[in-house]
C-alpha cells in the first residue's frame, strides 16, 4: 500500500492555506492532536520532516513542498472527477446570474469564473456589479442566483456561506499627515475626502462599523468605480479610501500608498456568498462555491478562515 494517502494531501493543503496546525485541524475536521499525530506518522514513514515546527506561517521543507505539488494535482483531479459525475447524474444546463458588491472582488473571482465556464459550458452565466440596485432582494425574487456580499441581511430563504475574513484598511498617500499615525480613529476623518465606490454609505464597512457608531462623517465623499483610479487619487493626495486589505497589496508593493488600520484592533469583516436555500444542492452551484473558496486562499494575502 502507498504510504501517502489522500487524507495526507488534504491535511497538507489545509496547513498551507491556514498557516497553523490549529486552523488546519478545524479545516479538515480533526482535533489538533489527531492532525499532529497524522503528520508525525507520515513523516516517520517517509523518513524526513515535511515542515518546520513553531513557525508561523508554516514553512515547508523541500519534501513538504513536493507533496504540496502532488496535492494540487491529485485533489484537482478528484474534484474534477466528482464534478463530472455530478454533471452526469443531474444534468449540465442551468442558469447562474451573479452580482458582486465590490469591484475589488474581481481580482480573485475571475479565475473562479474562468474555471466554471470551462467545466460548465452549458450553464448560462451572467456577471454584474451591484452598484445600481439592491442585490439581495433581487436574489430572493429569483432575478439573481448568487450574490457576493459583506452585508448579510435577514431575508427568508437566503443562505450565507462565509468565504473568509478580511481587514478593512485605509489607504493614504505616503506624504499624508495620517501616514505618521499608528492607527486611525473616527475623528481623523472629519477633515478628509473619503473616496468610495458609488454605493450607499450604509452598505460600506467603514461607515457601518466605524464612522456611524461614532456619529462622525468625512468632510467630503468622492466616488469612483475603478480601484486603480482610487489609488491614483490617494497617491496624489486628493483623498483617502478604505478597501479590503487584500485589494491593497499590489499598490503597497508598488509604493503607491501606505495603509492604516481602523482603530487599535483593526476592523475585521467577513465576505459571504449568498444563495437561495433551495439551490444549495445544485451541482454547479456547489462546484462554484467550492472553487471560489479555494481560489480565495490560494490568491489573496492577509485573509483568515471565516470561522476564526
């Protein structure tokens, strides 16, 4: 019998995605003790360590990295086979109309959509932003089939599947006076131009969870539909903006902007996929949700598992 089993590959993949034994154990539904025993037993059988203990995030050895390559290949093949069987059993056609409440979601959702189109070519797929309308009531009516949102509402027959946690951070120019602060307080916004996507302020994390509770408003609000344009405005000192931490990584690396947390502890929020409950067992819906979750943790920096 082979020393390496599928459960080992799933465990190593979870360890890479979460960065810690505790979170990986939760991901694969094991106790931390059981997961540690499984990995130690595998290492003893292979005769070499797979990762370096007491490092965070986890650092893998050459042997561990090789097994992760195997995990990527094998687990992808398993998912593909399962998806094909579901298609044979349940049919391959249908409709999937998606609305997204933030432009920055496109950075990780598009690879998911590309994967979906390849494997479900007969499903009618439509993708739009949700800037001009309220997407969740449209989902409940059946006008939409899936909504990516950070603002869940208590609507009958709507289920919210959490994808991940992210920190809402403020981007400021490297020369802005706020760049000197360790973190920002609501009062720091009273004299600032806040650049946002063109949606109602009550749907934005910074207003819902930070400014409105303090009864504070920015001096001016300016709208932009493009993240790149927002970054150009910030870099040139014409305002500040608040976006998910993972959406700002590229611009930090290019030294366009620097980021500040909202409050000493930071403002952490969750992103959800919203669907109608009667669609939960649909084969292509399950495939999209599963693929989206894996794509998030593979491509985004600074996010956390949704149940932490």
